[in-house]
């Protein structure tokens, strides 16, 4: 006569709880607020913001250069002439306007 013993009910519950906790923490590590997918999104957003910052810094540098070139300390006559033509619509007496 062979006797079979069933696993204790407590052991089954222990493994079920352990598996559930493992599955929960694995899911949280991948898709949670601090998971791998969120990290990839944050990295992509950071790179996009770095590119936008580079564009804005270039624009600021250009505007600073133009401002310096029109300042009292350093006056670029070509830039002044260009601005007078573009903004004020001024022309020299010897120029002909073609539209």
C-alpha cells in the first residue's frame, strides 16, 4: 500500500502569494511610474528638450550679436543700413525701386 500525501494547503498559499508579489513587482519595474518604459520616455523627452535648448541658445546668441552690433560702443553701419531699409522702408536718393 502506497500512501500519497497532498501538499499542505499553507504551502500552496505561500507559493501563490510569493508568485503574486513577484508578478506585481516585475510589472511595476517595467510599466510603473519609475519603470523601464517611463525611463525611456523621460530620456526621449530630455533629448528633445536639449535640442530645443540648443535652438533657443542659438537664437539668443544671434540676438545678442545683433544688439551688440547696434549698440553705442560698436556700430555696424551695414547692419544699421539694413535695419533702416527693412523696418523704416528708407532708400538712398540714387536707388530705383522695382516692385
